[in-house]
C-alpha cells in the first residue's frame, strides 16, 4: 500500500487498528485527561503529516511507535502540560489499571507503573517497548540508539527496579 496516497478513511482505519499503541504511549507520558486528549490529537496530526515519509521496509507499528514516542517526548519537554504537576502519579496509575485482576497483581502493576513514571524520557520509552515485547532491533529503530545500547539500558533499568523492590 502506498501511504503517501492514502485517503482520510484509510488513515482512520490505520489509527483504529493501532490505537492500543497510541494509548499506551499517551498514558505513559500524560497524567491528566486534558493532556492526554491534546497529546493524542498531536500524535494523530503528526502521523498524518509524516505518513508520506513512511518507509515500508519497517513495520507500520514500529513507525507509529516512533512517531508517537517522539511527539510525546517533545510534548513532555515543551511544558504544554495543563495539570500534570497537580495530578499525582497514583491517580494516573489508577486510571491505567482497568483490567480486573487479583489485588496482588494490581498492586504489582501499580508499583511497576510508578517506577516507570519516575524514569527519564528515553528509559521510559525503552522499557515501555520492552514490556510490549518489542525486539532490541525494533526498540533501536524506534528510539534511535544502537541495539547493544538498548540491551545495556534494559539491563540497567531492571537492576534499578530490583533495588527499588528491595
């Protein structure tokens, strides 16, 4: 499929098919509802604008992750956040935990999300992609660092997590 000639309906279909990617990235970077709406809109706009530059040698999902991550990091750095500093991370985590699982599992997920929320932008992106079971190669392509650097960073993040759990 030639994405540079894509019509609006086909683009909307792509967005719907990959909405879980967008939501995961948006929830990881935004703590309040208004920010999430703004970020979602900005990601979709940037996806539409850059679709003609998409290189089909990469998986479409990898490209969407890359655009979503880059837009999210820029959004986060730009200070466009409305109420993010007033909303606690715990409130954000509670919104993420919509899956009905055992209380212990929910507590573990909350702790994991709390830890991830404390990471810097690059490490947050890397661990999010790692938890999505992306390969080191895919993570490397999305965040723009070498595969070996991805492996090193994941190892260090895991070590940080282990020390926090203790």
